[in-house]
C-alpha cells in the first residue's frame, strides 16, 4: 500500500492533480487498477482537500465534505460541464 501511495504522490503535478491514469500505475507496479483506485481514494483524504484529483470537477467534489453540500455536489456532478459551454 505504501508503494502504491508513493507512486501516486510522485505522479502529482505542480497543482496537486494526478498527472497519469491509474491504469499506468497498475501496469508499472504489476497490480490491479482496483487496488490503485482504493489507495488513491485514501490519498485523496489527505490535506489539502482536493489533492490527487484527476480533474477540476473531482477536485471540487473532494473539497465538499459533509451533508451540508448535497446541492453543491449535485450541481458539480450534473451541471459542471454545461456551465463551461456558455
């Protein structure tokens, strides 16, 4: 698990986004992509909120913790890309 987490962390860009696909990490380490995703989920719980996100939408969702943000999460999950079309 530590090796997987380190591989994820070493592949973060200067903004804290995961710069490669999880399938590439799984191939490099010879493990399943599901195992990489499981560890990525744990890394994403670290501070600062939004670390190791794969894109802006995931970064925003990771920053919205708690039940008080249901509407916010719904907007980001369902309308995020539509907002950028206009």
